[in-house]
């Protein structure tokens, strides 16, 4: 039998069933493509958002490093200032000690001087 004879010898319901099968396959293909396109849009949006997040993370890392460096400098300054205050306190205590020693010496010299001016008791 020739191919045209096969086609013509088919029952019209077989031709209609074949046509419906092809239509169903094309509809399923269109649906699949629409779903893939829809998913791709979501994936593309997620990718763009991820890129923005990556950029923000890098920016925050740089800022964090700068802040950590600045904080370290502040801590060093405060420690140096605290040390200077301790040294001032040490100097202040030393000055008080010297002042007390000078008063003691002055008082002693005053007693000695007064003792020399008084006539000897006889």
C-alpha cells in the first residue's frame, strides 16, 4: 500500500485523534514554556537581588573594617589619656609629698632659729 492510501484508508476518528494528540502536545509545550518563562523571571529577579546583597555585604565589610580601625585608634587614645591622668596624679602626689617635706623643713628651721634668738636660761 502507498503512504497516501494509508492516510486515506484511516478512519476519520483516527485522524481526529491524531490531530487532538498533536494539539495536546503543542498546548503542553506552550504551557511548559510559559511556566519556564515565569520561573526564569523569578530566578532573574532573585539573581539581581543577590547581586545587590553581595554588593551591600562588601560595602558593610569595608565599613566594618574602617570602624574597627577607628575604634582601635580611639581605644589607644583613651588608654594614653588614662595613662597621662595617672602620671598627673603621680606628679600631684609627689608635689604634695615635697610640699609636706618643705613645711617640715621650714618648721624645723623656724624652731632652730627661734631657739638661737632666745637668751640662755641661767
